[in-house]
C-alpha cells in the first residue's frame, strides 16, 4: 500500500479515525450495543485489515493520532494498545486463540472507567479519592461488565480482570498459564501506550523513554515482553520524532531490519526551520544518525503528512 496523494492520505486517516470513533461509541455506551462481543470482533477484523494494507503507515497514523491530542483518550489508548498487542503476538508466535483474546482484552480493558479515563486525560489535578477507588477496581469491574455483556471468551475476561495484577510479573513467560502470560503482556503495553500519550497534566514521553522505562523498571523476565515490543515496532516507531546528530529533526516513516535504525523524513533543518519538502533518509545507510527520540510536544510545526507518507513508499525499496 502506498499513499500517492492527499486524498489517499485523508481516506486512510479517515478509516483509522472512524475505527477509533466506533470503538469509542461501544466503550462509552456498552449496554446499548446489541451483540457486544460480535462488535468487538468486527473492530478487530477492521484493525487487522488496515494493518495488512501497510503496517508502517498504520503505526504512523496511530502514533500521530495518539500523541497529538488527549481528546477521546480512552478509545485512542484502547486502539493503540490493541495494535501493539497484535504485533507482539505475531512477534512471540502466540496461538491464534491467545492472540484474539489478548487483542479483545486490549480493546476493552478499561470499559469500567471509559468516561473517567477521558476525564482524567483532561484533568490537571491529581485523582480524587473517589476516582482512585474507581481506578483501582476497574480491572475486576471490567471483567464483570464484559460477563454481563455476554462475552463468552473466558480467557478474554480473565486477561481484563488481571491486567493490573502485579503477580503476573513472576515466572517465565512461556511457562505461565495463558491468562497470566497474556495479562503480563497487556499490562506492559498498557503502560507504554499511556506514557506516549499526552494529558492535560503532562506531555507524552518519547517512545524510546517509554520503552526504556518499562524495561528498566521491570524484572529481568519481563524484559522479554519489552524486547518483543521493540522488535515489533522499533525503538522509535513510525509516527514518532527524532533529533539527528547534525541538529535536524525527522519523523520516523518506516521500520527497518534494525530496530534502532528506521527510515525517516527530515522535516526541520538544523536552525529549526520547517523544510519546504520532507527529505527521505535511511539512518541504517548513512549519516546523520539518530541522536535522541523526541516527544511529540517538542515538535510544534504543522507537517504535510501525505507528503511524508508518499516518501515512505520509497523508503523500503
């Protein structure tokens, strides 16, 4: 899949945005949705279809959507988490049944606090005692809500109920019961996706800082999930920003065979001015090299994303 025009870019962005909006509706008003479980399956198929067209472009659009605004935070967070869980499942060669349960749990893990999650994203002050109570009980309550919505997949229910359970951090991943193993994966993905997304109380962190924080603050066995995440999307995933060692700023377009050496589009020159035409640069082949990852809040210019994604079609050649 290539993006050859602004219309193609807008169409593709619209499909991802529609998916996110539809997910927001079923998470926000689950009791009004007929055949809730089937609807989640529908959104999962939609997500997979978009990723199959071009995973890098999908990641680019997702990270741009997730990092630019806290509006609709709950649905955006769920979709980013589901995509990351899908890619990690592929990386770890999980069985299809486990992959499906993991992704569906990612889409619905915060169903018991959808409105609160959106509220917290726009809230500057710390959560109140009542809000903290809802936060601490949302995983178990979410599992119960899904059961009452007639979700029949026991593994899906268990992953949601356990996705904040620190006891899942113990043991080798492959030797754990499926629910514990998948809950551990979702727990780490949940933290990573939350770190990169902005809220009123703080800007999002860079993707590199986020993944390093997860790996550094986890036990050695948990590193397996963190490293699978890096192999799946790279240290700097498509749609995130980097500073090059010559002072230029670029946006990542495509992953390469090396997780720390993606293909980028240079968008800001070394004196801080927006370049008129984004310039393709393969960091694995030539200098300049990546000096640091940047949070989206550090890049204040308005980019022509369709031009960048046009370049992305040449990056893998």
